[in-house]
């Protein structure tokens, strides 16, 4: 039992649970804002536009089984109908919420990226101080960070090249190239020997012809 309550305490005090609770509270308040925006501002404007060509969204429904009260007036509470106006209102609410959430997330992510770029870690500050760079000098810090990034990229490229050179595929390729070069060299030597032999043969033939004459 003690372990159960301990695990429950850890569960409810986790960061994501607290964030979710805050999100629920903020979401509830935000829903009220969206409903007010839709029902009090947008819907009256839409009804005004639609009323120019007829009735507004309040009467945008398809009656399936009408019911009437004692006076003969239509009783919507007891009638069966398709409420197109409510459906259109729900769609408008969805797009407003989706657009607002997208804008908030975009701003938050951009702000987070900006903070990550501009905020220096403790280790980086110490490293810059060891190199004699004033962390308050933004231009010097920026230049040093760029230089360090270039060094890191060069080191990574060197390591990748070393891994590539130590790989079996690279070694096999080197062996193939060496064998190909040796074959070409051997072929050129043989061709040169053939040329020399031809010249020697011609010379011997000429010398033999001169001696007989």
C-alpha cells in the first residue's frame, strides 16, 4: 500500500502531468473565449450576410418530423430535424481553435529555438573564458562559436573519412585499384618490350644484310 501511494505521488508530480493539468485549465478558459468569439461576433456577421439572401444560420435546418404546439407553431424541442447551423458553427469553432493552437505553437517553438541559440551553457561560458573571450562581447562570442562549429564539422568529416578508409568496402576498392594499376603497368611494360624487340630485330636484320653485301 505504501509503495502504491508512493508511485501515485510520483505520477501526479511528474512534469508532463502538471503540464497537462495546466493545459486543461487554460484550454477550458480558451474554449470560453472561442465560443464568445464565434457566437457573439462571427455568427451574427454570418447571419447578417446570409439574411441578405434569406434567413440566417438559426433557421438553417432540414425538418424530418415536425411537431407543433397547441397554437399550431412549430415546436423545435419536440421536432426531429438536421441542424445545419449548429454543424457549421462547430466547424468554425474547430478552425478557430486549430488556427490559434498552430499560431501559439509556432510562436513558442520559434521562441524556444531563439533561446537555445542565444543562451550560452555554463560549460561553453567556461570554455570561452579559458580562451580569454569576454562572454559579454557578442561579436567575439559569435565568431568563436562559428570557429568551434567549423572545427567540429572538420573533425567529424575526418572521423567519417577514417571510418570509410577502415571499412572493408574501401579496402577492397583500394585493392582493386592497385591490381588495376599493376595490370596497366604490366601491359605497358610488355608493350615497351615488344617495341624494343622489334627495333632489335630490325637492327639485326639490317646488320645481317650489310654483312652479306
